[in-house]
C-alpha cells in the first residue's frame, strides 16, 4: 500500500473500531465476532507501526500520526502485556479526603464554619454532587493527551494504573476541544471509577458460572479490576467513571466549580448527571433528602452526597486543614446496618466445591428486610475481621448484595466466643479440603459430594443450561435423598412412579416434569456444553466452543493445541476442559446423556458468517446503499479483504456508479465483476 492509502486506512480503521467498541462496551450488542475485531485491530497496529519511526510523515500528517492522534487511537485501549508490579506515581498536587457530616446539624455547622473563616455573613453558593462509592483515581493530561493515571494511594503517591485506565472507554485519551474551551497545557482530573449495579450482577453471575468466587460488592469488584497487573483482564470488566475534581493545572482558570464541571463535560469527560447548583445551605439539605430517596433507583451505588463551595476564589481562601478541604464536605447516608449476634458459623459447599463460611445470626431487620445469615466470604476475610461464633457484630446490606459482616463489636466479648476453624474434611461428604496456591477459597475435592452434586444438577437444569422447567431445588433435594438420581444423566432415566413417590408430586405434576425433560432433549450445543458445569466454562465460553466445534464429540476429543488456537480460550479454560473430559466419570455421564436421547443442535447461535474468508475485493465507483467504509466493514466482517488495486489475486471487483480504470483492468484480467445487487446477494448468502 502506498503512504496515502495506508493513512486513509488508519483513519478508517480507527473509526470502524471505535464503532465496534461502542457496540460492545456501551450497547452490549456486538455486531462482529471477537476474531474479526482482533483482525481489524491487528491491521491497525501493523499500519501504525509502519509509521512509528517515520518522523517526516508524523510531522506532515499530525492529524493522523501526531502524538495526540496516536495516543487516542483505539490501539491504546486493548490492554498491554502484564506488568510485574505497579510503579508508583507522585500526584502533582495531593489528593485530599473529605471530612464527614452525618446529620443536618453537621451540615449547618459546615456552613457556619465557612462564614466564620471568611469573616462574612454573606450567603455562600454551593455545588452538590452524589458521592460515588467507587475508587478514586487521578488522570494526568498534558497538551490534551492522557499521559498517566493512578490510584489515590496515601494521597501523595498512588499506583501507576495507566494501562488499566486506558481500557475504560469513558476516559478520554485525548481532550476534545471542538466545543470551545481549549484544554490546558497540563491538568490533573480526578474522578471515581465504579461498576454499575446491573453490570456487577452480570459480572458475578458469570464468575459463579465459571466457578470463580463472586465479588462481595461493586466497589470491591471495581478495586479488584483496577488492580490487575494484566490490563487485558481489566479491559473485560465493565468499569466506568464519573469525574468531579481537578488537581494541578496550568494554562486555564475557572471562576467556579460549576464552570469547571461544564468544561469537563464539553471536553468529553463523564460528569454525573445529578450534579446541581445550590444557592444556599437549605438547598443543599433538600438535595441530600432528595438523593436519599433517589439512591435506590440509581444504576450505581452512592453512599452520600458531597457539598462543595462553588466560587473558586472562596475555595482558595478557605484552603484545607488536616488533608481535607475546608470548602467541601461529604454527607453520608445513614448506613443500612444493624447489630446482632452470631449463633454459629456454618459452611456452604458450592457446585465447584468452594467452601463459603456463612454466619448464622439472631434474625434482625436491616433496611426493612429480615436477615439471619451473612456471608463471611472466605477464611482470609474471617481472619482479617477476627469474626468468632458468639460475637456481637455489625452487619450491613448494600443494594441487592448479600448481607455481610462489617465488623465485630469487640467490647461486647465475654471470652466465650469460639474462633473459626476451616474444617479439614468436607461437612457434606467427608472428603479432603484443599486450598490451591494463590486462591482465597478452600475446596472440597470429593467426587461424590452431595452438595456439589446438587449444585451441579441445579446448574444442569438451569435456564442457561438444559432449561428443564419445574425442576426446582426442593425436588432435586428429595430425588437425591431418595437416591433416585446421583448425576444429571439419571434425570432422563426416571420413571413416572419414581417421581410420583416424591412429596407433593401428583400424577399431573409427574407428567409435567417428564414432558419438560423430554422437551429439553434438543438443546442448542452451547447450552448443553454450559450445562455440563465445566469449571471456567460459563455461557460465553460455551458459545465460543459451540461456534468452533460442530458436535460435543468434537469438543470432547479436542486437543490442548486446538483449544489454545481459539480466540479467547486461554490456558486456564483449556486445561479445565481437558481435565473434565479426561475423567471417566464425566465421560460416562455424557455417554448416558447421549444414550438417553439428548441430541444437541449445532449452532442455534448464528455467529457471524465467514463465507468470504480469503476472498479479495476491490471497490470502484459509488455504491447507492453503502459507503465504501461500510462495504469494507461488511466484507471484512465476513472474512474477506479489500485492497485498493486490481491484480490477478483479486477475486471480485464491486462496481458502483462511475467506476474508474479498475473496472477495465478487471475486465482485461477476466476477474468477476459484481454490480451492487450481485454484491448484496453475495454478502447475504450464508455458509
Ligand atoms: S471531591 C478535595 N466529589 O470521596 C475533594 N469526592 O472522602 C476531593 N468521592 O477520595 C474529592 N464522589 O474518592 C469528590 N463527587 C465527589 C465524590 C468524591 C466520591 C470520593 C473520593 C474521595 C472521597 C473523599
């Protein structure tokens, strides 16, 4: 390709990739497969690399190759190779914290203090904002480009998480200055990285499906995702940000905080839509009350509001004391907490054998809900909080999250409390308990553990799996107790009499269950794979496997090498699949399922087709229904390639209105020429 075509292509690819990023990350509705996306990205990386050391082109085409343009290229967002550890970054101005207010009186005191300090009775105006419950970060921009980003750390120094922050699509890599306000030479922008409530639930569901421990709450999930040494992991987490403050700045000044927030928004940063101006303190208190009500309905978690003096001149006069500004205060919502006592600590065994300690407590109301158990997550958590049976504890319920123990009220200890000990044997089956290196979880390794079997059968029958209607927890428990079943395959060998022998199972319900079992026999292949409960094979991975193999038998006989060749299937998933099918007990279950008449349907999932794989196209003239960019995207998303000139390697020339000399060349070489209709038909053809 000549230089002009390469540059044009770089421009095009950046736009196409930005478009697909939006479909994937913001709309959750991708149009192309990951493999196709990777191909586009790879092409862009290679083209950008061609100009990496070409100073002359860089100067000649600053809009495409200049530092600002390169820094904002989507190639910056994919995540970089893993780091050994995080370096530390010194903030150019310290990241302060906020002092807290808990009551209306505290808020009135704050106003009084300000007036006293300013020696003025004049009413001060404020900006009020939600206080986001996430992780504070500092973003440094120089000449409009994102240079580095860090965690708050101790307020002076934080960890360099630049690569991870670059994967968050709502953090601009370049400040947008098309809307008037020119970005300053240097500015530190501060904000809160968070994970929304729905995204959190989806993330945890996926983790559970894949046999990983769920995160305790959205804040922990955001913190854990930001602290990944491998930014490719971060890139897959649904992180988002709201920006709300400024650190060091050169080359611009603002009259008010409100004006700064407006500028942030025009520059392309996300500013929380609930920020408001308040003329005086009573308006701030009204806002606090409104947000207390609004809180549950917000799609992300907030734990209070922040009140900030609006005029920057006043902020400067007020300054700060003991690392908190005098001009701002955090007003915390009353926590949905309660105090109760732990009667005992039990162990729950999950489908994958993970042991979760659970505190069984004296029932107590927390925010309108009666709570009698709280998760203690794992042994590390128990040790960290030193939770013992008999302890008086403060528990809390946040949003839809499982209640958790916040802390022990040690002053209430009598000395009769019993420290927790992780059992050496599984409480359900007596098998050995192991803790793998690097894991926080303890696991039961028993193959016949009833708790695992029950979890597995429930998973097998679940909606994402075989979708067997009417096979609830209670029925599965009874069937296991009566030894009617011991694995998922047994379900399909049940007789009507067996089922009718269960509690509350009359003839009609037995018939219904048998019909539901029968109806589940032709699942899409991906659902069947998911239903098997292979560790690390959640719905997403199951889909990928189903797309790449035509039958379960093919998946079963896949080699390590062939699995590793599949995009998105890494070594962890691969070894888990190989291990699963190398266990004869699993193979027996699958065989019996197939013998019982289970016949998975190949590819109900209509993955994007790849029927133009390896074909080379040249476009000439103008098409009516598509731009060239779009035509190129379509061809590429089907596996084809578009080049700019006709040669004997060209497979098709697509002819639009007013075609150029490429058409004559194609004719002379005897290459197939397609008009627009023929092209559309070819594209719509399926494999
Ligand atoms: S302003 C000097 N605004 O709360 C002012 N902070 O306890 C700096 N936070 O570390 C902070 N939402 O992590 C500010 N709208 C908001 C905020 C907010 C959440 C966090 C932030 C900060 C902590 C202060």
